[in-house]
C-alpha cells in the first residue's frame, strides 16, 4: 500500500471511512485540512479573531488547541479546575506540561476560587449529584472567559453524530433546530464553534501521538454509564459494517437543515442577571448566582 498523496511506502494510517492510506506527514496535513474545511465551511473564525479552546486535558481538546495554534490562529486554552480529586489535578498537570512544552498559553481558573467550593463540595452541600451542577457551572465560567472571543469545544464527529442520533430517535425537534457546528454570539453569550466536527477520536489520538502530545485517558469519574455512550456504541457498530456512514449521516443533516423547517426554539426573553450580568431567562438572578445563594444559606 502506498500513501495516496506522496506515494511513499511508509503508510502509517489507514482511514476506512475514506478508503485512504497515508504516511505520517500527509496524515497530519490531512487532519489539519479537515479542520480548516469545517472552519471555512461554517464561517467559524479567521486569523483576526481571538479564539479560546476549552480544554479538559483529553485528546480531543488538546489536539484542537495544538492544531489551531500550528495553523496560525490567534488561540489560547481555558481550563476550569473543578477540584475532583484524582481527576482534575491530573488533568491540570497534563495541561500545564502541554502549555510549557509547546509554548501555547492556557488560562486556568479553579471552581474553588471562583465559587468558594469544589464541584464535589457543591454536590455534598446541596445534597444532589455533583453532575447536575457540572454543565451549568462549566458553561458559566467558560462563557465569562470567552465573552467577545470565539469559543471552541473539542466535540468530534462521533460526539455530534451521537447527539444527532439521540435527538432523532426521540424527535427532539427544537434540539435538532439548534444542532449546528457554529452558534452565533448572542444575548451576551460567546460565539460557539466545533472545528473538530469532521474528524474522529481515533484521528485526534493519532494526531496527539505523532505530535507527542500527552493527554489524560480517562473520562470524568463522576459520570458513569451516561446513556449517550450507549448510543455511541450503536453508531460505531453501524459504522463498522458500513464505513463512512457516520460522516454521510452528519453532513447530510447539516445540508438537509437548509431545506427542512424545524420549529425554532421558543423565543425566550433573555435578560441580564441582576447581580453578575450573565444572560438568563429567569427573572432576577441567573442559575449560578442562585446556586451561590443556596450554598451560602445551606452552609450557615
Ligand atoms: Zn505521504
Ligand atoms: Zn448571576
């Protein structure tokens, strides 16, 4: 087998969904070209924008940060340390090492400093699973950091296809209406983009391996057995018997969206939180300020 592009016999990667054999150098080029294609196709950002990649310490977000930096974008990382022992600290160390090794700036904030509590403490004081606060808190601090910039998350093709399948199977029309790799800056939220939408996790792992990027392997210890993993397994077994199915499914949806009329998300009246100014649909205080008040009352 020879590399599709340079014809060398040093093939290191075979991408089944495209029937493509590649040498290392051409794989790295191909990977960055897929990212550039998504950025340009969906008008995510250009060289004049300030871009923030939300990093978790995992391969996808670190590959995104490294790739965007080497492609010449004006990019920095952002990591919110949730204070989960044996997980956040490990991720944090990897991220600091990454930042030093490649001279790519990463900003670190800790929930403990911002809120006065780590995520497990929030769960304990509120007597509810920590997971139920994780998304709200991460979105809040990420958005505050990225306001006026463009936010990048490391969602890959299978993440997006899994969300699409779940929304499809349950006919969540308003979720389908909002599912797109770029969401504009509106109501005080940062513009959100997913430039890894046309690459897979296997490709981000190889991209990290070839570039000697070290990352954390494990997912969050607090979220075991999420139903999305089940859908992902189903999708992957379909992809296995029909290579290329997932990318066609996803790309087909993005282009079909122009032609099907989905109910637009109900026009919610967005106001600014009276205390912190964060956009909220509830009157008065935003969800995070209400969490802060409850924490203060409960720990008295
Ligand atoms: Zn080659
Ligand atoms: Zn607030």
